[in-house]
């Protein structure tokens, strides 16, 4: 029996099992088995070098956004309108067969937008090049899920289920669970609050399924069984997702209003070119990019080419800013002057740990080298030779 057949058999058994207090341990073990099988499904076959027929595109710009959706929902048209890059669009399905990149110039930054082929139900099992599409989506900073406004709810649930099956968690944060394997000592289980979804016995059974007999576990929140399995697997990616409802010109105004009020959602129409500015603003907000402008000493700030930072790509502190310019700059920094939202007064003397915000202006003051500009009555070090025998005798004052 193949891996896909075993997964379907376990899912059928879970559907048959009644959910109550007596069966929660059995259901927890079945969930752990499914998670293990899906991880094996994503691994390359044994004996292969790992290469395949992918369509990975080199990263470019300050951020990367992937367009995911069913065939013929308007992904290619949206890419063409936002970036100017031509992506073939037609009235039949699967027009786009590979990954087509484009660049969005927005707020002095360059954002790479990827038009991916449409995915179908069963993509997590490899149908319709689904695995390659999802692999490229994992390398992105955020996902734009393009949906047809006339049949959005069913498509959204199917796509979310397919992405979760391969380890993509949309608009979720990592669970607050500490987990560490040990060599000896058995299993240590603790929690900082009452747990309503799991208990110590259920965690032991799940760990036994993974053949883990020595570990430390600490729950810092009331997490579920799925959260605990995600922590054990350790290969989950938590990404932000914006739901883009296209073709709003074919539905009523009340339906458009309901879709627009849903969280993390934007309504657009590629046919009528509606609401693109709101889509770009929402995408910028979710990416959390921080533009920092430089100011050389004694000169005006350079507002032409900012240094773009983000929490997902390194961080937004002064130290991250210095590393972005050059790795050796951190050692020479004496202090930093900051103007902008993050400063309490203008300018503010800051250290390396100061968190920068969007449109801040930074001036780096470096340490002075050696004796250059040395002041004071006393020297900080002596120029005399280290050995007494090398010292020169001073001439007598009087002959």
C-alpha cells in the first residue's frame, strides 16, 4: 500500500470515529501517523540527487510575494497590471504552465511578484504540479491567495487545506511550546497554565508514535494536539496570507461588502481595474518592510535609495542596519544618531539594539583610530621599547 492510500485509510478511520473523551487518545495517535506520512510524502525518493523539474526563480528585490489560486481566477492578469510583465492570459484553464516573475516598484522598494500555475484539489499529493507550486510559495515572504468572488468560500477552504497538508500555516503564529530531545532522563512534562485540549498521557502516546522516549516539554499556552505535532515535526512554515477576491463586478454590492469586511481580505476587479491601490497598501502592511535613509556627517540625508529591512529578513535594529551596509561596520560604531518615529527627540543618540521604524534617518558615528585627534595632558600609552636593553641612554644635560 502506498503512502497516499495509507493517508486516505487513516482519514477514513478518523471520520468513522466518534469524538469524545474516550477516543481523544486514539484520534491523537492517528493525527500523528498522518503527519509522519505527509512528511515522508514530501521527501525526495531514496537514491535521487534531489533535483527535479522545478521552476524556482532567483530571489530579487526587497521582498517576495507569490500568487496562489485555482486556474482562471485572474492571477496572470493581476501580474500584468501590477508589474507590466506580460503573462499569457486566456479563457481556458492552465494557461500559465511555469513560474513568471515580475517587479512591483512601490514606496521606493522593489517587490518580486510570482505568477504560479493554478493548483487543484489534491495538489499536496502531487496533482497538477502542486508540489512545485507549493515549494515556491514556501520561499516567499507572503502569499496572495487569488479567489473568484462568485465561488470564493469553497475554493478558499480547499486551498487552505492543501497548503496545511504540506506544512504551510496561513496567518498563524508558532505555538508557544518548548520541546527539546534528550539522550537520557525520560520525558519531562510541564505547563504554565491549565490545558484543556491535551494532557500528559496524550503527549506520551504521540511521542511514542515518533519513537521519542527522552524529551523536555513545556506548554506556555493552551495548545491543541495539532500544535504539539507541528512542534515535533519542526518543518512547518508560518506565513502571512492576503485573500484577494477578484471579479467583484459579477456579484452584488452586498456580497462585495461582506467579502471586504472579512479579515485579511481585499476585493478587486482586474476587468475594471478597481481597488489596486488598496491591494498594494495591504500587501505593504503585511510585509512589514522598514525603509531607513542614510545621512553622511555634515551633509543632507539621502532620500533616493533607502536601506530596506524587515523582521523576516534579518531584523530591524541598528545592528541589522549596519550589517546590511557592511559586516565590519558594527565593530567601528561609536554611536548612532537617529531622526524619525523611533526617536524620542531629534536627534537621539542610540546604540546597536535600538529598533528602527519606517522612514527613519540614521547617521553612524565611527570610533577614531589610534592617536588621531588625541587630546589631553597625558599619553594613554608609552612609546618606549619593551626591553630595557633596547632603550637609548639620554645625553647628559651639562657637559
